[in-house]
C-alpha cells in the first residue's frame, strides 16, 4: 500500500481489505501466522505453482504485511503484522464460521512437504535445501 499518497482512512481500509480479500492471500497469511515458511512449503500446502505464489507474496510484501528472510538461496516469509491473523479470525466469526477451521492451514508438519521445517531429517534429494544449495549460515533452519 502506498502510504506516501494521503488517502481518507476509509479508502485506505478498503484497499487493505481488497488486497487480503483473495482466498489464496488469506491462506498465505494464515499459514505464515503459525510460523515462517519457504515458498516450497506454500506450494505443498496450497497446491499452486511457485510463480503464482510469488505474485501473491509480492502484493503482500508491497502492502507491508509479509517480509522475506534469505537463508542461503532459500527465502522464508514471515508476517510483519501478525495482528492480521486476529482480523481474519474476527472476520470468520462475522461470516458465521468457526475460526478453528482456519487454523488447519498453520498445522505442521504437512505430509508430502519437502521443506526443511516439515521434513528436517529427509534425504537431501527430497528437500528444498537440495533444490537450492544449503546455506552456510548457522542462523538458517
């Protein structure tokens, strides 16, 4: 969201809600609400191609809601504004949904996911660490 151009508060709120109002973006925000995730994890959970996920992540980054963290060649995303998960839970209640139904997206490990968080003991050939050479930094998972 471009904060340099002053807009009335109702316009700013409308733009934010429109931005996060897409089902895939809601799913991404809920997944990241549980723990940071790499793109290969998002691919496994959402069943979407990396290119599609990257477009949604770019929009969420521009809005200041998510931020990347590079770990070697892997990129992990996390929420900058974790309170967005509370907003989504409150919206679920308003829509007559059980917010607990949304939390299944944040559950880990995910069966079949090759990411290092879901499958830390996997053979290197089965993890995204092999797709992107392992980092040398000790700060990486």
